[in-house]
């Protein structure tokens, strides 16, 4: 996206965001439709080579495929801001000292990206440990902690003690990953964004690495397109595997609209859960991002007693499976004086504290690159801490802000494990509605609803990106033309009227 001159960055960004805006079990369902015993790919390969179809996709192989597809976007969102934040002047200095592109990447660029890599690893590890939707669909006899906790609570066992013990085991793994991440980052400084002007241009990656990245990204993109083609096509199929005729009946049942004497009438069965989900999500997403970035500011810029314990505590709600969170919220808020069960407030609180760690980690990764001298300069000029955060730090955290907003919005739209215990007749959410359709074997309506959610979330994410914008650390833009590279610099010259004067040069 940032170092290879790739010309279709917006398309790749959209494809990368797709898995994160999809209900988890929908990806698992699509993989079954492709690679299951009666899947399209399985049947095609078996027919072409005369092989016997098997159930190989159930268990560890299917889970690996689904989780790599689902959690790659988390690493992408966290790392985008970190990669862009590496100072071009440091990389240019390396090349000035006659280092090759590969030496520059390996000794300068990659080490400066270490906070982002560590935070992306931590988030991916915790997400994989606590994932509930994909194992529920694909695990088969391959038991994982999240589903074992779920069945210990709602199954025939009804053993809360067993669920608590399994949750502690999961937290032990999370604690180990947290300290491994802290050990790998160490006490080195990763500051690259200072108060000095930086007009450098990021160097390109080595040619061999560029080709390797194109192959990896190409395979991932092709597989993503295939999965979402199945999802989109499945929403129009009357009954997958039995009747492949195309129909709009699933969309009519879910999203039909009519008119009566009172005006527009949302007659489809899915409209109630859809509007409730939008309301709860649009309230919780800005609060989640704001609290997450403020927490990151405290962790990076302030020193106080118990800081390490506080940082770890911010990750606990992210590490605990949603099923445990849902049950704990019911127990905590089911009786006076704080009785919230069955209300929209308990859903908002659940989303805020469940999704806040992503904003915290993205903010910590990006803020680790911003020199403290910027804060000190602002304070020296008379600004208080809030003005410094709002006018100096926050504009440099636009990538982290966008990551927090996007993640909190889509996770609130697609959450299932926690809210399945918190929804009520008045506050029914999209994911609980879809699960109900799956339980009734109405897969067409479930996939059609998921398709509508994907389209709506793409539109909202585009609007968020437009409103937040992107940070511009350097002063030069670089474009490749037929005659080489042209560099354009906008400067304000004394005595000129109108606006900045553009000075162009070519090389």
C-alpha cells in the first residue's frame, strides 16, 4: 500500500476491510459452501481428479483459513499508520550512506515498525483466542476455549465454575502474549515524528521483496474475492445445494417496504433489528474511539503508579470471550441499584468496553512515534494538556483514530458472542436476528441480511474516512510520469497573493 508504488490502493483497502465488516459465522459458512463435503470447490476437484470428497475443512484447517481471512484486517488497520509514520529522512540518510534498499528496510524501516508489529500480533492473538463465531461453525470435534466456555454456560452442563476456570486459562495465555509483546518492544525509542519539518520521500522496497509481497497480497485478494462472491451469490440462490435457481425472495422477506395511511411502512422482518443496531452502534462507536485514544494518551504521555497494571487491565475485556462478558453483564446489572438488563444502555456499555482496547493499542503504536518535544513546545507556549492533545497530538493520530472508529463501528454491527445474552424483544440486534434465521435453516435470509450489512458498513466507513481525513507529515508529493519522477512542493512565498506557489522539479 505505501512502499511499492501500488496504483490500486483504494481497491486493496476496501478488500482488506471486507472481512472485518462481516459477521464471523458468515465467513465460516462461506468456507463450508466452498470447501465442505458438498462445497463447490470440493465437488469440482473431486470430479476433475476422481477423488473422494472428505470433511477436511472441519477442525484446525478450516479454523486457520477463516481466522487468517478474518483477522488480517486488524493488523492492516494498526500497521497502516505505523508504516506511514516512519520518518522518510531516516531512510534517506541510510541510502545516502550507501545502504542498499534491502539494508535500509532491514536495519531502519522494520525496527521502527516494531511497536506496530507487536501491537498487531497482540490484537490478532487475543482475537483468535476469543473468537466464537468461526469455531462455532467450523471447529467440528476440534474444541477451543471460547466454544467450551459457551457450552459450559448454556449447554446441558450449566456449570458456571467450569466456565470460570476455562476463562482463567484463556487469560493466562493472554497474559503471556502481553508480556512477550512488552519484552520484544523493550525500552528502545521508536520516535520518528518530531517538531522538525520532514520533506523526505519514502524509498521503495527492494525489488525481490516487492514481488514477494505482490504474490502474497494477490493470493489473499483472490481468495477474499472468491469468498465474498459466494456470499453475494448465495443471497440470491433459492436453496444452496438443492435448488440453485436465482430469486429475490430472501431480500423481500427481510427488507420489503410499503406504504399506508401513516406514510412509509417498514414491513420486512429485519427492519426492526437493523434500525436498533444502527442506533446503538452510532452511539457507541465515537465513545469507544474517544475513550480508547484518551487512554492511549495517558499510557504513553503520563507516568503514574500502577501504569503497567492499568495497561494490562485495558486488555482484559478484549481477552475474555464475549460469552463470559455477556453473562457477567447480566449478573452485574440484573438487580437494583443498577438494573440495566433489557435496555439499550447495557448494549452500549458492552460495546464500549469490549472494543476499546483496539483504539488503545492503535493509539499507543502511533503515539510511540511522536516526539515528546511537541507536547513540551505546546505547553511552553501556554497551552494546557487538553489543548495540546486536541491541537497537536490528535491531528497526528488520524490513522489511529480512523482505525478505532472503523473497528468499534463494525464490531458493534457484527458482534454476536456477548450480545446474544443481552438482547431483548425491544432491543434486538442484527446478529441475533441472523443467528435465529440460521437456527431455523433460513440460510438465504441470513446471507441476504449479511450482504446488506456489508454494503451499509462500507458506506459508513467511507464516510468516516472522509470526515477524519489523513495526516500529512511531509511537504512533498511524488508522482511517476513518463519522463521519470516529478516532485511537487507547496511553499508560501513572501509577497505572493492568492495561495501557495507550486515549485515542480523532475528527475
